[in-house]
């Protein structure tokens, strides 16, 4: 299969070539894409590099485990792809859905020197279905990113990911309130929305209990 996909990669163009590039990346053979990078359209290379971090990854029966090293390596060694990769993985693009075995790598991603990796990691950690046990590790990390990450998009996404944890994140309300003083309006607005939603939920619960 790998040989056939590699041959098709060099023979095809357009959407078919992009699908082939994604397929090779999903099979863990990004190296074959990068080996041919000089002869491939930039779009094909970028699509392949980004594929394991998007919802495309989850279409396979046994998707590769989350691993930011290939993305970090490309960002470091081939900075000419950085802008296109940021567009391919921009906030709002459906990310892969991680499981509990991948939480360690996502938490490591929060500490990456590459802002694109941190943005992706903070996004995929906003998954309440991972469960309360791992939530005890995730929520403090999200709280720290929300306050201390130098990138405002990471800080805003951290607020949104905390919000997805719903009641489990309510103990962090004072930390979220501190973000109301953030220097960036979009971060402040996200924090205000989170607090407003929490207050509404508490008020509804009080009304029901009366």
C-alpha cells in the first residue's frame, strides 16, 4: 500500500494528490512526503504535515497516537511552511479527538516553543469526555496557559477549553476573573462569557432547588 500511495503521490495532482498525501501521513510515512517536498506543491506538503492533527486522523480504524514531534521538526527545519501550516490548523478547524493515552503529549504540547503546537494542544484538551481523573491534570494546565501564555490566541482558547469542561472547571472561576484584566479584548470577552454562563447555571440550579 505504501508503495502504491507513493507512486500515486508523484503521478496525481489536485485533490487526488492532496488525499494521497494525507493518507501517507495518516499511515505514519510523512517522511516520504518530505523526501519529495522539493518536487511537490507546497499545498500537498502542508496538507500532509497537518493531517495527523485534524479530524482526518480519526477516520482510520487505528489512528496514530498524537505526536507533536513531526510538526515541531517541520516548523524548526522548514520555516517556509509555517504560515501555511498556521492557516491549515487555524482555530475553528476540526482537530483530532484525543483519548486518555494521548493526554501526556497534549500537555507537553502546551509547553512547546512553537505557538502553533500550543494552540492545537490547548484546543484538544478542551474535551470533557476525557473524564474527571485526567481532568485533574488538564484543568490546572489550561488555567496556567490562560494566564501565562504569551500568545493571546492560546490564552483565549484556554478560556474556551475550560468552558467545555463545564462544572468541573468552576473551581477555577477566580483565575478566569483575573483574565478580565488581560491586555487583549478577545481574551477578556471570552472570560466574561465564561463567567456569565457559569453564573447563569448556578442561578438556574438555585431556582430548581427552591
